[in-house]
């Protein structure tokens, strides 16, 4: 069983701080990695994806991937109360018959307090 | 407007009843997916389909059935064999097999048992 592990939190940070969200995965053959944000009662929306080792930046968000350590993280700079949500890490299968199946972690609840 | 439409938004099931959740997409995506989300949990894959008239079981297929007669449509039936159907059901679609292809989600259907 392929596994994706996240710290369920809750993670509480003050407004303006950096929030750091972490995820580990068990399948070394995984090819790409996604971070989704989910507000309470809503469906997930994509924040970032990454498939090469290193950092990828998009505005206040930075995704970091270390395939050797099977670790992916999401940094949110200048955190805002509107960033308060559950963040889901998802790992895509390597291919073949699984055709892009995503395995999700249980999510990390982030609270940004004013 | 391109997107994924799920209906109904809320659904109630009586004991012993089968219910069908609708999912339609106009994104011309090949692949479609059904997930179940329980409170405080990540998403678990029920069924997925790569092409018309073909679908595969996910991790928790027991008590569910699907069909894929048209590229745009992937309905999910929750049968009476599913003894604990109360959950948030999410449909997703994805364009193709490229590793950067993204799964996009509908707004979800919340199913409860009467």
C-alpha cells in the first residue's frame, strides 16, 4: 500500500510568518507531487505541483522536493488569515495501468491568527 | 465556462436504497476519478476511468459501482452494500498522462443516511 504521510496539525502561525508544511511518501517511483488547499466544506484546489528535485516558487508559495529523502514540503511566506485551511499533499503514481492515480495524505490544518 | 459539475450538492439515502451521484465535465479530459472524504481525513480513491467504456477499482471500491458510457460523464452509484456511505464525495478529471497534468475537482456531493 502506497502511503503519504502528513502531520495533521493543527499548525498555528501568526500573520506574516512563514508556514512550513511537510509530507513524506513511500513509493520511490512516484513522479510528481501536488499541494492542494481545501477550505472547510469545499473541494480541493491546486496550489502548486513539482516533479524535479529542488525548489519551485510561485508568489508566496514555495514547493520543495527531495526525492532521495522521499520528502516534499510547502512553504507559505507572509501568511495571511485567508491561508487558514487544510493543505493536502498528493503523490502521483509513476504510470502504467495506474494512469495518474493520486494518493493523498490526511491533510494538515493550518491556522493563521492575526 | 469549462469545469466539472457534480449534482446534487446534498443527497440523503434511505436504508437499502441505491443512489447515484452525477459528475459531468466539459474540459475534454480523458481521465475521471471518484474520491471519498471522511471528516478530518484525506481523499480515498473509489474508482477511476482512463477512457470511455473502461474503468478500474480504486482502494475502496466495495459497495460502489460506476459507468463511463460518454467521455463527459462518470456517474457513481452508492449501493445498499455500502454500509457506511455518509461522506463527502468528490469527482475529478485530468487531461492525460503527462506527469504535469493536474486533477481538477468538482464542488462535491455530501451524502447522508436517513
